[in-house]
C-alpha cells in the first residue's frame, strides 16, 4: 500500500485509476444513502465525495445507481459446493460476495493440515478475500476414523497465517461443557482470535458456560428465541440460509418482532450447493429474503457487509470509505438486489452476471488428488453382523434425520429381494485400515445396482449402497480407479461416474461442466430406481454422520445416536 | 484465566465468588434491560441469567437496581489532571469509569520513551483497565525544543506491549497531507493497530486523504456537520466533554437531528481538570448531558461502553456477558446516572462515591522526578529583542486563542509600569540548552511579582510571567529547587508553590490534598492581581503552544501562528 499515492488521489492532486461518479453510495457507518463519487487507486478507495472534476485513467458514470460494499459470507464450507476454491470463489463473486470466511472442515478430515494448506494455497489468488477458520473438531467423534487428527499443537502451526482469523466452529459442545482437556487446549490457544461456535439448541446456564469460553459466534440458531438468547449472551448470530438449513425467516422475523439491535448479526450459508448458488446466489438471497420479511434495506445491507467485517475484525473491508478495499457492488434496486456489476480491488470482475476476468485455471496435483486409499475388499468383507435381529437405517424424503427399525436377520434376503431393504457399506478410505461397517438401509430404492460416494460427513469415508454384493464390489473398484467421487453401477456396469479427484470431495472442472455432469448423474440415479424425493448422493453423505439422530453407519459399524454408542448383539434387547 | 472454573460456575455446578442477584442488567448487544442475576468468578462474568438458587461466596441482592458495564473514557491525557496515574485512576473509578484509553503525550514530550514507560509502570496495578496510545507527535512542532524526539523506530519498541493499542492522535495533519516521510513511517508502522486522529476542522478531500491513511478516530469535532462528515468518512467520533473543549452538545444534537447510526460514537474527555472530575465525573457527565439532550438512555450507555470497546478492539470489555471482565456499575437511575457502586474485576471498589480499596501509594522516584534541568539565568538573558516595534500576546478571559498586538519598544517600560503589559519568558528546561524566548503579554494582570509553571503544552518548558526581572529570576530559582511545579513570587518572596515533581507535570500527593493546595494557589494568584477570568496557570500553560492562533512564545522566541513562522525584526513591516 503506497500511502502517499492514496493521499494524492484523495486530495484530487493525482490521477485516480478509476472514478465511479454519480452514485448513490451506501454509507455503512451512518446507515445513509449519499450521492457521491468514489476515487480508487491501487485497488483502494482513496476518497468518497466530489471527485467528478478530478482526473482518472477511467471514469464511469453510474447514473445514480446504488453502490454498496461487496457482500461478506460470514461462514461457509467451500467443500460443500463440490468444486475447488478457485471455482467456488468465481461463483460467489458473480453474486456480489467479495469476502468469505471459510472453515475447511471437510478437507481437514481427509488430509489434516495438508488439506487446510491446500485450501489456503488454492485461494491464494482468489478473486475474493478468502479467510480461514481452523477446523476445531477433526475428527468429529471417536466412533469413526477420519483421515487425520488435529490437536491444538497442529492448529497453532497455522495460527499466524495472514488469512487465518481464528478457530472454526466448536461443534463438540458436550466436550466444552465437560471441560475436555484437548478442547480446553484449543480454546486457550485461540483466546486472542475469533472462535466460532456451533451450538444448536444450547440454552440457559449451559449456553452461558459455552460462551464464557470466548466462543463468540454461532450459526446454528433455528428459532427466534434461540437467536435472541445467543445475541443476549454476546454471540454474533450468523443468519444461515443454506441448501439444507434455512433459518433466515425465523431469525429475522424474531429480531424484527423483538426490535433488538441488529449489529451483531451477519449473513452466512454454511453449506450451499453449487446449483443453488448458481440459481440465486448466496448473501444476495439472504438480503432479498430479509427485506421481503420487512427488514429495512439499509439495515440488511449493514448485516451483509460491515457487521460481518466487525465481527471478524476484518480491517479495511466492508465499507465504502477512504482506505478501504475497493470491493464494490453496483445494484439496480434495494429490494431484489439485482446486481449490475461487481468490482474487486477496483477491478471490474462481473458485469450483468458474467465473469469478465477468468483467473487462469489451477490444476490440483499431488497428494490432494490421491486421497482414496482403500484396502482390497472381497465379498466376505460385506457380511452383516451375526445377530438375531439387525438395526435398520430408515431414511425419509427431504430430511437428514433417520429413524431406527429392526429386522430379523433371517428375513433380510427376502426384504432385499422385495426392494424394501438395501445393504449399505462404509469403508475407511484414508489409510486402508480395513475398517468396514456393514448395515441395512430402508427407503432408498435402487434395483440391480449400487451407488457410491467418497463425500461422507464428517470423516469422508467411502459409502456404498446396493442390492447385491457384485455391484457393490464393482462400485468400490470404480471409486478406487477414479480416486474419489460419485459412481453408479447397474448389472455389473459403470453407468455413470463423477470424479471428485480433489480430496475425494471436490472437482476442478469448470462450474457449468460440473453442474451438467451432476445433473446427468441425478437423472441416471433416478433411472436406477432411487426413490423419488431422495437425493441419491447427499442422503448417502449423511449416513455416516454420528451426531445427527437417530441411527448411522460408520466404518466401525452401526451407531445408535440416541444412546451415543455402537450397536452390538445385545442392543436389540436393550431397546 | 481458568476456563474450567468459569465453565463450572456458569453451569451452576461450582461456587461463584460473587452473585449479584435481582438486577436490571443492561444488555449492550440487544440494547435491552433484562432482569437477571450475574455470577462472577476470578474477576470474570461466568453467566448472566437465573443464578439466584446457586451457591456463591457472596450474594448481593441488588433489589432491581440497574447494572451496567463500567464506562470507558475513550481518549484522555492523564497528565492534564496534574496527578499521577495511580491517583487519576482512583478518581475515574469513583465516577464509574473502569477503562481508560490514554495518550501520554505530555510526559513523552518531557522524557520520551522513558516517560511513556513511567506511565505504563505507574498504571500496572491500576484499579482500571489502562491502555496507551503511543504519542505520534513528539515534539509537536519544530519551532520549539521538547525534552525528547520520538521517531517511528522508537515507538516500535513499545508496539507489542500488552496495553498498547496503537498510535496516538496524529496532530500533524499538514504533515500527513504532505506525506512527510517521518510521519508516513509512523503511520505505516501502525497500520495493523488503532491510529487516533486529531483533525479539527478538516473537511472535504483533505479529510478523505487523512482518513485514507488508516486514521480512524477523531475527538476534535466541534460542530455537528464536522462530526457527521467524519462519521461518514469511517472515523469513530469520540464525543469530547473536557474542561476547556466541550463539544458534546453540538455533536449529540446533530446526531439526533440527522438520525444516523450511533455505533461509531464513543465518549471522551481529552483534557479534564481534577477539580472538574471530582465535581461531576467524566463519562458520567457525558451520559447525563447526552440524555438531557434527548438521546435515549440505552443508546447513551452503548456509546459509553461497548461502542468504545469495539472501536478500540478491547476484548472482553464493555459488556455484561459470559467471559467478560466483571467491571460493573450499579446505577440508581438512567437519566442522572447516580452511581451506587462500582465493581472492578468483580471486586467492590466504590460505594456511594467512597473508594473502598485504596491501592498502596506509589512514590515516583528516579529520573521521572528530576526533569527540570535549567541553565543559569541572569538578568541579561531576559532582554527583549532589539526591534523598533515588538509583538504582544493579548490574552482573553475564558479562551486559549490569543490575538496579536504591537507596541513601540520605547513605550514598553511605561506600559509595564502602568500594568497593561507584562514580560513573559520561556526557558528550555529539559537539557539546559540556554534557549530562552522573551516576549510581552497583555491582559494577564499581576503586580510586583511573578508566576511560573513547568506545565506548558506541548514541550513543557518553563514559562514565567512577571513585571520585574528580580521576581522573574527568583521564580526560576524556586522552580529549579522544587524540580518543577507552579510558583508565585511577590516582592522577592516565595508566596506560594505547588510542586509537580513527576516530570514537572504531576503531583503524587492524595487527590484531596492536591485540590486544596491548588485552590490555595489560585486564591493567592488572585491576591497578586492576576486578572479576574484568567486562570493564572492554565492560561500560561498554553502560551507556548505554537499550533493555536494567533501568537505564541516558545523557547525559540515569539511565534506567529497565522504565518506559521518565527517573528523577526522585519515581521512588523510585513503585517
């Protein structure tokens, strides 16, 4: 930053790189719209005011359009888009987001620190400000095997990275409340930075205890009262509108009703699929919904910009003022938030939805593309436990919560034959340990085939579902050869595959190409008989997540979430 | 901080040190009053909510009184109180202030880094949070000689001190705007911290340029439009109500009228005399006035607490919430802000205006008490310049601005005899360089005597005024022997003296004793014939400040502020 150059441009005594004239500028500090010009040099806003008579390399007359700071997505997992950071950032940028606070929790479960370093490297030249919160809970539980374990000492090696803001969402709130030694070490190590929370439904004294540890954000509120209690406890409430979790309506309605101060609110998506982002954007959608609910547009814009910057202590981001980054969005209106153009560091990046400056493609190479390490798997490894009665994972359309059923082992062949049960297998895929969990699933559909994925929260082991062992074994082989991704097998043939070669989680092909391929896979899965209303891959990806009720399958076997322990041959009697 | 202990108390499973029950708690985040109990352990708030049935070492029923966070004085010069930090902090605490952002600019002009280190040391065990902004402009100008010069390299040695927040008020705004190399170095060195501004009247492009350098606070606004322009430029406006500069009414009225967001406002005093603080407090007075002007009480309290903490990025300060310091004020009402009690780190420190926990006295010793280093001064050194006509400093009752007059040299003896002129002398007192400025002052009064002070902004040289050389020389001798302070001489006799042995600026006697002595000095000065409406010492202390119009005297001689240059024998012709 050449301060002298900025001073000279601000004074109007030196040529600006860019002059945006005649704009309705949103002032985040006073919450006003002010008619002004904006002078930009070296990617920095030098001055806001009367510059129309000053010289500049480029002068653009905004003809009274709204000029607002670039939006901030205060909490997101890039991996959930299934494309690499380079691709993801372009998509966010198209919809006005110029700053991301990310938590590379998924890739960290695959590759630990190397995974985080990959995300930092891949976003080094991203067309957005890309910040990282260090994943605090890898692995998520002790009932499964992830690719890595991250201790406080490991996280500390990245603490001073210029784009690391602090510690990512502390999901293990039972561990916090019981003052688990390993968790205390992590919390103590990051007291001087931002510590994100993740405490769905936590309330009363327990919420106070959780917050007292310095955990000052939360994106899990799903009701107005939960959000208000967290705000009152001093937490920033990140209002989430993702693909699965959609909390904005509840929270914003509650905040409006309670008429509380909004400055500790920010917007986020947490997990949002690429197809949803492509269709409606991220923070733009939060803005639009909030205003439709009755929030005034300027307060909504504060939430989408400066509030998030304040919460994450982002210097020179989130406002249109001298010394700030020239990250700007030109809006046609303040209700639908139609975007005319997006500037990043003073460069025009997006015009009418079209990306103008494609950064050169990055091709991931090395260890990050070689994370699928499977043991040899044979038919004998796919045998169900030798118990009289077996637990069954019952899935439901449009939900990730499962329910528990039981079946007599002797009836299983008939139930598979009549299509009401399918076999599901989770195979540890990071270190070829040979850990394999085998179980039963009901409600999935699928005939004469198998479906497999290496995206499986949070440990991202390989999950395969099928109605016969041959197709299951073949699907494992396909996944192994393509080094991660989705695959569909029917009658011993590979009928469709989508490689996710980066960590087994992400693709690096262009966004359009990826979305077309994904759409094709969904259609083919339907042809295979996967039940309507069930997403063939996303449903599977939550089958191994032992923190969501009621029954799951990990590489260690069937897991009873309600009792928070593994099933065994005695389980059925205890029910 | 023992996190486990705090968690256990928050959960209600372990004994709190203190339980404040049945309070109307001010929630800074939501701007609400909430009926709750507050559980405190190890000086930290563990939880806010229903704790009345939990155990604690001490339980206090607040019977529905208001409980608010301790106030924050966002910008003050402790030296202006003329007592050492230990004494000053006690006085602030009595009036509900638990956090100070100080700028040790005065002592730094006397002793440089050693002066700053003295203030940091003296406040090490202060009963308030005592933060320091490193003085950016020492010396203030090049037309005088201070005790020290502070360059960027010097300031950097203290940058990582845990109580240093950044760079103090950048008074040399012409230097900023001309991108002076030494100033740019200082600004660059502190870009990652808070940089305070000082830009009275700066507007338009020049204000944009000043702010673009990362200078993000200002306490010099004296009109509503100035404050609004600074807020819009992204500056935090520190609303000042000091002894001399009283800007609160203008700014708060303007903010109310414009209905802008208030979150970038904080309260400060800048310079406030001890007698004024004793009478009305500091931030409490700001609160009271703001509410009387029509600002709602809760917004005023946000300004006095959390806003300041946010602006200065003070972690765990400024709110009543889990994990925050237990710095609390119990208020009887929200209009007059009558204080019942003040807690610091969970300890009851003040009750009904009475300090309960006197920290042990500290006695300053060493170099800090030996800062008056005067050369031998004789009658021949007190000769006026040999010009036909001489400039005269005309002072006015209740103002620090002076006006310029001229007198024929030949007429000076008569004018001194008739009492309309007095001689004024400024002597460099840090390094005995022998620099002496001699001039004339009108409007001071005083008969057959001399008045001297070592408090003289900003270089703090020795200033003496008198109507005869003998008394002037004797006053110099008295100051020399007492190593700094105020003194009054009449007819060759020391008729009153007030030692300020710490840096020649501050006293370390107890507050009551100091105020009585000061009052006595003021009465005696009046007896000496100092004009009514003229503060005998404070008026003198601004005589050498070359940045305030229109005419000053430094140790280099008479200074024309309007032309920003020294007077010489040609000056009169140029007028």
